[in-house]
C-alpha cells in the first residue's frame, strides 16, 4: 500500500478512524448527543474530502476503486451517515444509547458502504458488505429494552449469516472458474469457451441470492418488514437507504464489466424485478404500520432499480444511480420524519398515530407528504424523475412489458401512499402526544425534502454529473 | 320611417321586461304594470306606424351577426312582410289588452314583478318567432315561449301541481322542438343557410323524399307548440297558471306559433302533397279529439283549453288544405274570441271567488249580465254563430277542404264538420251551465276591478266583427287578408257559389242543431252524466295515463338501470372488484411473511432452487 | 410589440400563482392575510390573462407567444411554453374561474391558508397544462393539478370525501401513467428515427409510425384524456368527485379540469397520431352520444342536487367530444366555445348549490323546495343558469351546442339528429332540479339571508358573460378560427369518416 | 495437484449443502449458527482448492479474511444468543415471531 493509496482512501479513512476515535472517546466521555454530533461532523468532513480531493490513483490495492464513481458514493453514504446521526441524537438520548458505540458503528457502516460501492474486486465486495452488515446486526438490536429490536436483530443476523455463506461460496466458485477476484476479469468464467461455465453460473446463483437478500428482492425479502419495524427508526433509515444503495452500486460495477454472460442473467433478473414490484406493491396495500409499509415500498423500489440495471447501457446506469440518490433522499426523509415524531415511550409507526398530524405539525407533515408523493412517483419530485429516467432506459432497451408492469405497480402503489396522506390531513386529530421534533431532526428532514424537490425540479446537474462518472 | 326602426317592435317588450327585472322591486305596483302594458302597447304602435314597410315583398333588416363559424353564419334578421306584419299586429294588440286585463287581475297578488317581466318576455319571444327571417332566431323565440309558458304556468309555484304543469308544458313542447331542431340542422346542411326567405326560395330544388321528411319534422315541431296530437297533453294542464297567462298562451302567443311556422315555411311545406295530407290529418284528428274531450270537462278553463286545441286543429287543417289565408284568418278571429272567452272566464272565476268547476256554478247571468253578454259574444264566435268572425273563418277552412275534391280531403272535411257540431254543443253546454238557471252553490265573489272590465268590450267587438277582415266575396266582401298576404296566401280556393252556399247553410244548421240539443238537455239543471264514456272523455282519452305507462315509467326504469346497473355495478363494480382483488391478493401475500425464521429461510432455499434450476436449464 | 413579446408572460402567468401558493403556505396561520393574498394573486392572473386576450383577440396562425429554455437536457426535456388562440381562450377561462373559485370560497373556515395555497397551486398547474408544449412539462403540470384537487376534495369535502378523493386520484393517474409510457415511447421512436432526443411537440409530430404502434400509443393518450373529459365509460369518478368536493373544488373541476382532457386531445392526441385519431373519430362520436343520453338519464334520477349537476357535466362534455369527432371548422370551434360555456354555467351552478348548501345545510332535492319565496335573488340566478345549462337559445350553452350540432350534422346526420334529442333530457333533469329546489312549498327555516354583495357580484358577472357568449360570441370565436383551421389540416382527408 | 478440482468441488458442495440443511432443518438458534459455520467452512475449502488450481495465493488470503470475519460474526451471534436467551428464555428460532404480515 503506497502513500497514494492512502490519499485515495482518505475519505473512508476519515470515517473509519473517526469511528475508532469516537468509540474510545465515548468510553471516557459518555455524552451521547455530543458524540453523535461529532460523528456527524466527521461524516461531513468525509463528504467534503470525497468531493474536494482528487485521488492520485483510480484503484486502491486492486480492491476498491477511487475514481469519481466511488467518490460519489462515498460522499453519498457519508452524508447519509451524517444525517442518520443527526436524526439519532434525541432519539438515542431518550433511549440511553451508548453514544460512542452508536456513533462509531454508524460511521463504520458508512465506511463499509463506501467500500462496497466502489469495490473493484470480489474480495473488496465481500469485505465492504460484511463490514456494514456486521455493524447493522448490532445497530438493529441497539435498543436493549425493546423486544421488537431484539427480534429484528435476530432475524437479520440469522438471515444475514446464511446470506454471507452464500455470498462467500458464490465468490469462491467464481474464483474457481477464473482464478482471480479482480473485476471484470473474474467474470470471464461465464464465457462458454472457458469450460468453467457451470461453476461460474453456480457461483452467480449464490451471489445473486446473497445480494438479492441484501436489497430484499422477492423472494428473499421476507425479513425486510420485520427488521424495519423492529429496528430503531434512524437505523431503519440507514438500512433502507445505505445498505441497499451500496449493494446496488456494487451490482452496477459488477454487471458493467459483464459482457458474455449477461444474456444468461437477464431472464432471471427480469423475474426478480417483476416479482419485487408486484409482491411489494400488493403487500403494502393494507399495511397499517408505516415502517412495514415503507419496507414493502422499498422492495418495490428495488424492483425499479433492478429494472434500470436490466436496461444496462449508459442511460440505464445513469438512471440507476440517479434513482439511488433520489430514493435515498426520500426514504431517509420519511424515516427521519418518523424518528422525529417518536417519543421516549415509543415510535409513531402506526397510521393511527399520525391522525391529523398535517395540521398539528405542518412542516413535518408537509415533508412526509413530499416524501410519500415522491415515493409514489408524482411530479415534480426526485422520485418522478428517477422513475421517468428508468422507464426511458427500460423502453429503450426493449423491456416494454416490464415498463408496463412497473407503471401498473406504481398506479396501485399510489393507494397506500395516499392512505398515509389521508391520515395525515383528512382525519380528525387524536390527542396522541407526539414529539415536537428537535432542530437537528428538522435540519436533516429539510435537507432531504429539499433534495427530493430539488432533484425533481432541477435534476439536470446531478444527471450530468452521474453521466460522467458511471463506469 | 326606415327599416332600421323595425327592431323597436322587438325591443319594447324586451326593454319592458328588463326594466321591470332590474327596477321592478323599487317601483310601485301600478307603475310596474304600467311599464309592462306600455311596452307592449308601444310595440303595437310601432307596428302600426311601420305598417307601410310590410307591403309587397316586405322589408328585411339585419341587426347583428349572432354566430359565425366556418360556413355557418347566422345573423339576427327581421322580416316584416304581410304575413309577419299582420301577425305582429294581432299579437301586440291582443297582448296589450291582455296585459291591461292582467294589471287588474293581479291587483292583489304578490310578486307581480316576476309576472310582468315574464309576460313581456313572452310577447318578446313570440314576436321573435313572428318577425324572424332566420330559423335560428325563430328557434330562439320558439324556445323562449316554451320557457315563458313554463314559468308563467307555474307562477303560483308554492303548489307543486302548478309547477309540475309548467314543467310538463316545457318538456312536451321541447319534444316537438327536437323535431324542429333536426329540421333546422338538416335545412342548413341542405341549403347552407338558415334564412327563411332563402330556404323558401331553394325549396323547390330539394327531392320529394327529403321534402316529405322535412315537412313531417316541421309538423312535429308545430304539434309540440300548437298542442296537436300526439303532443297535446300539456295544454289542458296549462290552466294552472293565472288566467291572463292562459289567455296569452291560447290567443296571442305560443299555440299559434306552430301554425305560423307552417305558414311561414309554406313554400317548402306545400311542395310535399303527402306532407300536406299529414298536416291536414293531424289537424282534423286533433280538432275532433279535443272537441270530444271538451264535451265532458268540468272546469271552465279546461273546456276552453280543449276548445283551443280543437280550433288550432282547424287551422292546421287549413294549412294542410293549402289555405294559408284561411288559416291565418281563423288564427286572428280565434285570437280575438279566445282571448275574450278566457278573460270573461277570468271574470267568472273572480266573481265566484276562485271557483273553477262549472258543475258548481249556474245563474251567473243574473249576478253579472255584463260578463254574461261578453262571454256569450265569445261563445257565439266559437260555436260559429252566423255572421260572427268565427263563422266566416271556420267556414272558409271547411270550404277549402271540400274544394280539394279528393277522397282524403272529403274525409277530412267530414271530420271537420262533425267537429263543428261538437263545438256548438260544448260551447252552449258551458254557457248554460255557468250562466243559466240557479246557482248550484254559494260563493263569496269579488268585485271586478276596472281593467278587467274595460278590456272585454273591445275584444268582443273585434271578435264579432272579425269576419270583416277577410269577408268572402260571397257575402260581398273583398277578402282583405287574402289580398294583403298576396303570394303568401297559399293556394286559391276554387269552389262554385252553390257549394259555398250549401256549406254555409250546413254550418248554420249545425250551429242551431247543437244549440237545440244543449237547450233541450240543460233547460233545467240536470245532474252530470256518469259512466265510462264521460270519464274517458274527461280524462282526455286517458292520454296522460298512456304517456305515464308507455313512456315515463319505462324511461324511469331505463334510467334507473343505467344508474344502478351501468354506472354502479358494471363500471364501478368492475373497478372496485379489481381493487378488492388487489387488496385481498395483498392480504394473502402478506400472510407469507409469517414472522418465523424457518419460513424466511425456506423461501431463501426455494429461491435458490429456482435459480439453480434456471441455470441448469441454461447450461443443458 | 417586440418589447411586449420579449417579456416572458407565459412563465409569469404560471409562476405568479405558484409564488402566491408558496407564500400562502408560509403564512398559513395568518388566515385573513392568505385570503386577501389569494384574491390579489388570482386578480393579478386574471388581469394578465384578460390583457393577453385583449392583445391577441384577433388570433392568428401559429404561436402568439412562445418560450423555450433548456431544462433537463440529458433526457431531452425542455421547458417550452406556447400560446395560440385555442389556449388563449382556455387560459382566459382559467384566470376568470379561479377568481370565481377564490370568491366563492371566502367563507372557508378550516385551514384557510392551506386551502388558498392549494387553489393557487391548482391555478399554476392548470395554466401550465394549457401552455406547456413539451410533453414531459405537460405531464408534470398534468399531475400537478391532481395533488391540490386531491387535497381540496379530501380535506374540505363532504361525507364520502376520502373515497371520492382517492377514486379521483387513481382514475386520473391510471390514464396518465400509461400516457407517460407512450410519451417515452414516442421520444424513443423519434430518437431511433435519427432525431435528437426531444419531447417537444413540434419535434415529435409527423413521425412515421407503423399503424399498430400508432394505435397503441394513441390509445394510451386517449385513455388519459378521456378519463379527464370524462367520457363514458370512464366517467364514474366525476359524480363522486364533484359531489364531495367543496364548492370551489367543484367549480374548478367542472370548469377547468374537464377541459384539460379535451385540450390534451386537440393539442397532443390528434396532431401526434393523425391516422389513429382519424380512425377513432366515429368511436369517439359513439361514446359521446352514449354519454349524452346515459348521463342525462342518470342525472334525472339523482336525489342530490350537486350530483345532478355533476352528471349534467358528463352529458355536456359528451357534446364537446361529439364536436371534436365531427371534425369540421364549425363543430370544433363549437366544442372549444362550449368548453368555455360549460365552465361558466356549470361553475355558476356549483357555486349556487354551494350557496344553498351553506344556508340549508342540505343538498338533497327532496329536502329543499320553495326557495323562490325565501331567497328570490339567489333563486333567480339559479333559474337563469339552469336555463343556460339546458340550452335555452340566447344563453351561452346554446351557442356552443348549435355550432356542434350543425357541424356534427354535416359530418353525419345521424350524430347531429341523435344528439339533438339529448336536449329533451337536458331539459328534463334541469327542470326537475329547478322544480325541486325553487318551486313547491317552502321548507326548513323561515328566514335565510339572500345573496351577499360578494356572491351577488360573482353571479352578476357570470350571468353577463353567459348572455354575452349567448348573444354575441364572435369575440371569443375570432381567435379560434386560424388555430382550428390549422388543426383540421392535421388529420388525413380532413378526418371525415 | 494431487486431488482433482472436481473432487474438491464435490466435497465442498456436499459440505455446503449439509450446512444449509442444518440451517433449514434445525429450530435451535445455536444449531442454525453451527450450520452457517459449516457452510463457511465449505467456502474455505473451495477457495484453498481453487488457489491451488490456479497457483495463486489470492484464494488463501481470502480464506484468512473469511476466518477473521467469521470470528467477528460468531462473537456477535453468540452475544445475541445470550441476550435473547436472557430476554425470552428460549432459543427456539420460531419463537421470535412477534412481528409478521
């Protein structure tokens, strides 16, 4: 590892070292709020570093990329971590979260996501994925007095461990087929001429299962609603955005170099895409738990992202990356609003808790409405432009049936988003005391809302940026 | 005097209506009435002053372009020719008298603003029909009288029945309007214009089938407004309105519109012999039907209503026989005597304190000889007493029919002659039951206000002397109306003096026969006959029930079906069903998430099996 | 003149109400202020639209005003606005009716600021729809109209408001989402044919498409527009939405939202897919005729005054679509004129039913009656607009209807004749409404306040417009002449089936 | 190479399936985690074999990564198991079904 590599790794190093430092600081200085604030700062620094520093090399140790693509995602996930910590300050303090550990874990997760997004080798992919998965096991069950949190942690742990087994075996089989971990050389085993095609395909099956589990594609999605429901709301936000987005970013890097074997995968991905869009939509229809509804909605959205991946080509990839950014903004925002409503005694995760809130808490009510409409794909919002770009790519690539199904799913999905809006604005207010929200939460939500609207109204700069950095 | 002033004839009633509408509430009651009367009187005066313009071809004036789009261009054109001028004069004159009468009649009413606004508007709409040289403007008036009749019949809206009668009038006549409207669309498609003069000029270029269809459509329109079979059911119910309104509808406006339309478009209509026969047949049948119904009616105004329907039938019959001048002649005399009869009937109702049922009246002759004599004058005209206006005009119509020496027209003539007998009978029955003998019940009558009195004698004079308008040469007359109308007067009647004498004698005989029959029956107060036939006639041959059962109820069922089944079950049901399917499908899928790790792991394994199976298939 | 056209009037037109809406949202607790702000902004917009109308009343071929800026270049989306005679008329109508909507909502008491913010947002969306010439921009505004209306119905509506709001949203979205796919498809076909990526109407026109492809794409557009119109059988959202919406919502729905469907067909549906459109005309006519009768019959039976008026809208829009289907100068001009007419009369009727509801607290026809004796002025206007609605000559609806009928008869006599028969049923249901509400014995409280000056002023202006359009519609037809003539050339063989 | 790659693959696949079967069949959390460990051991075996096949050390290095990762996972898992046992008094995996649907 050279000095140049270290410079290239600098933004991630900030996260990782900051994480370690805060962990130690927390042992002597148990002030949760301040530590989380410091964590946000560290993450913010990392964002700045990722944006400002031009690395001298494009790849680090043959494991991780350091090009613009990787830096984009580093900045994105560091930002997500910063917002998550901002959202967690009051939430954590009310639940007596150990500030140092929590902050360290979140920062470390962001580091793992950043590594995963820029992985240029299967080893890097594995390391990045495991780095934040292990952290999430702990974060999900972080609230020690909560049965649901423990159950969610267990479910994610067991499922995740099994998925890790599949991922590792998949990687091992792909390695067996080509003798290298580095991308895209490792993918050449799919070439029928190599003689190792069956092994490579077996490996891909394992790999897809593991990654499908992480981004909760149907039929590997069943854990998602339970875990979202049980996890602390800010963690659920991180889980829904960062962990899924990073895996998709890696998948994009993975498939970008895939030339010969792509045709083998398309029908399978097609099926997963359709199943995710439809099953997710139908399951969400009568969800009375907001977090579970968002979980199912995230399944649907991963279906859309998969559609963009399937469309391939520059348009598809641009659409995918844009969509991930848009999805991150609106989903994190939605979980942010839920976080800010929650009190020490519990979260406001049932629809009934939100009755008439639009008037009692107009700013957050409006923000939640913006996020929901954006998730539903109603213009002018980031969600609409994202979906629009995906549909262009999908139709361009000839996936007409997929696009039509996607549109139908999106139509049906409007129903469950509207249900929430109805509860927010069209029901008599109950006297459920909800928290007034802290300033940090407000800022995080406002940032997400601005991003959601801004990307909907003026998406051109981000689209141009993405078009330049996609592999 | 220029053509530019013609619009004043239309403008005065409209201004009267507008003035009362905007300021009526601020004015004294008398002033309101005065404004309304003055407006119509001014219109009549203008008509008289501008009379010279009507001579010969008449005068045409264009006010402004109403609609213009593509090839479609319609302007508000007025045609003041002999036909429209004479009609205008009659309408404005009679209306002025009716307005005056109404000023007295409505003395104790509240809300007279609405009444006079509508009354003026009614005259305005009628004048639009009369003066229009453009079918669309005519249609404006056509619908306008429909609306005004609706609002005036239902003037005493607090009673549901009255408002319903108004609605019935509007709806039934609107059915006729549809026929007229379709004819209008068709004429534009054929001629590229809606100008009446242009259409009449081009009519001869059209094919006979087209002409027949157009004639029938126009007849349909005329039937609606003129209450002819089968669109006649609204007229008897229209008695729900105040009496001046009835007088206006029956005498000056509305019902004569249909006849006038056919006269106006006579050059077109006359080109279709079959169409003419249809017009004559409808007229004759309506006349007979209405006369038979009038025999059994118990309400004074209903008797008069059926008599109107019958008399208008005569006019249609005349048009069908090609005798436009005869039709117009009868239209005028009828206007005079029917206005007189209605206004006298209004006096009767006033005197009896609002009683309408003739079986409870009687002996009024002693109570008010003034009303009796005036009513009798009108009745004599209606019954066709020799030398009255009605006698000459009716006679001329029957002569015109007889002169067309075909079997069909002879049949029509026979029907007309029978109707004339029935007319004499029901008229005298009415007179006897109201005025003869002793009062059958006790009334708290009101005194007659001045205007209600002095408007009657002039009308009586007009009615009795109306024959002079178009006195046939047989009686030494010059047929002024016929001459004045010139080319618009329709087909000339060719009949020998012998035939004319014979028919006149027959008419006189029938009149006296009718009188004698009634006198014999009603010398002493006799109980009203009961039984199936009187009941059948009383109900107007059960036409209302027929409409109710044959049209209204099926319509309601159909509409209900469209609503409940079409919109409700078929469309919403399907969509809601699809929605429910989505929801229940979602519920089922949700149940897969059992919350148990073993299920989740199994699903993972199944996913693996599927993927492996797919890849295995790919490899093999 | 050049200086005049250099000012971005169209953008101002859209962004003025948008800014007003945002300001209202910010100030939403200052209710009185929001009310006046909304009034001021809607006045401003109306004055602007009236000024544009005055400036361009002579009409002319092509775009009277045009704006074109880059927006999302990577996707080929541009910000293009344009005004021609057809949109001019509808923009004027929008400016006017939004003012009416603000005025009839003066008494909204709950969440006033929010309410007016939504109204202004709605105005921005509607104006955007009438002005946008880039398909994606159009789609954006198209959906933007949806959200405020959803809230207006759902928050301030009557008993079944949530059902109605969701139904409205889902119905319209169902159509428009498929249209979005078709828009994208068109864009890709254009790119594939060698064009630069674009969604601009002018670029996408005249594309060579295979017949089946054209039919499919057209069908997607058609569905979106017909749902909005609405034409039988996709009309069932309308009675619910209109009935449950607050008065201003009903006024806007009937007066403006329905027009966007027809406008969309004329502006986009027909020019983009001329062959498919020409083939669809007889079917449109058939559906329109079915709609005229079906809706009129159902309207006749409605127990709820507002629902009756709502169904009457379906019937009236049937006439408008029939005019399109007839596809000749007279009929299409009549259709566009009739849209304005219907907006005014039905808007006024909804406003009146709303005023009655404010006083009587019921809209059921059998619970009302004898209003003439209690509130004669209100009743007068009720009768007046009912008469206009049933097509009494001299009032506005007749002017539009007769043009449509004349045109339809020229294209196909059966269409014209059949549609004419519809006027009987129009009279039947309107008179039933008038009968039940105005006539009969008086019911309920003895004394109700008659029209306030604010209400009276709105109604008087509406009534004058109704008379103006009924007696001398020439000023409103003039700007239509050339756009319609240009439009008629779009379809093959003049579109005559 | 003494042992053919196919044999190694067959063996490790068998081992992996056995681990998976253990995960699927067992209801006890500890047993499920043991199953996962068996699966991961199969992975290690494959990697070492492939490393030998291609004459590259990458595979063996990865095995070391894997072992480190596994130990971390196991420590978290066991902590979780202890914590769950204390909260609920059972280690039956399906007993934790408070959230569903």
